[in-house]
């Protein structure tokens, strides 16, 4: 009985410590992003290129994913305000959906010219999208578009990839689709630190693209 109690207490202690670590990591990233993340388009520095981070176009209930819709709304607002000239829409593509193509179509619907939108089909993770923006698309200054909780990690990764980046905050979803969606930011923050410690030196493969010279695919 004592052994079971001892093991149980150890498990609880480990879980609590992991939760505290994840909370601290997320809070630290969020504070670090405060000076470089904006919800007012007028405060965003003007740069040539914005990186729009992907998410599924269809939400769990079968309708449009509000995270996706709000990111496209924010990206279009940047273009209409004259803050950016081009977009990299970076996300995942498989048999279920094609995030970059859906993002491009959504931006065109919002008045962004198709010839300004470059699709990156290898942005399976935030790390992939950021590293490829530097290594494949040659960008050293970017505005990154996503929700604030996502931007804090993306800006952290961008800084460690040698990119001067600012974040433009898409509207958050008032009622998240699930508790998982709301809570995943905490382990993701830990993973962001882990990515920097272990993965930022990797080399992306693919043909280099010169934005403003090469045509979009």
C-alpha cells in the first residue's frame, strides 16, 4: 500500500512540475513577444513579405475554421494598408486538405492579387514555416500573421533563425473548439524551446525562391 501511495505521489509531482514548466515557458514567450506583436495594423512596420501560418480550413464542426478565417482577414488587412507586398502562405497538404491553396484562394477572395501569393507546401510545423522563410525564400525581415498565442512562439523561432520579425495578431476565437485547442499552447511553448535547442541548425531542402523576381507557383 505504501509503495502504491509513493508511486502515486511521484506521478502527481511529475505531472505538476511538467505543467508548471509548460505554463512558465508560455508566459515567458508571451512577454518576450509584447514589443513586437501588434493588433493595430497601423503600428505594424512596412516590409516586403508577410508569412501567414497555416491551420486547417475546416473546423471540427464541419464549417469554416475561425482561426483560419481570422488569419486571412488579418493578412488581407496588411495588404490593403500597404504594409506588405507579398505573402508566403505556409502550411500542410495531404489527402484531406491543402492549407496553402486554401489560404491563397481565401486571400484572393479578399482582394489580394494572386501573383503576390507564394505557397509553401512544406510548412508542416511552425518551425518548418519559419526556417523555410529564411532558407528557401531568403527572407530576413518578415511580418508573421497568426493568433497571439501562436505568434509568440513563431517570433521566438524567427529570432533564433536570424529573422527580424514582427507579429500581426489575427482575432482570437472567443469560444475555442475544444479544451485541447486552448491548452495546447502550453506544451507547444516547451516544444518551441526544444526546437531551438535541438533543431534550428537543420537545412531545408528545395529550390530557392526569390520573391519579387520568381513567379508564384
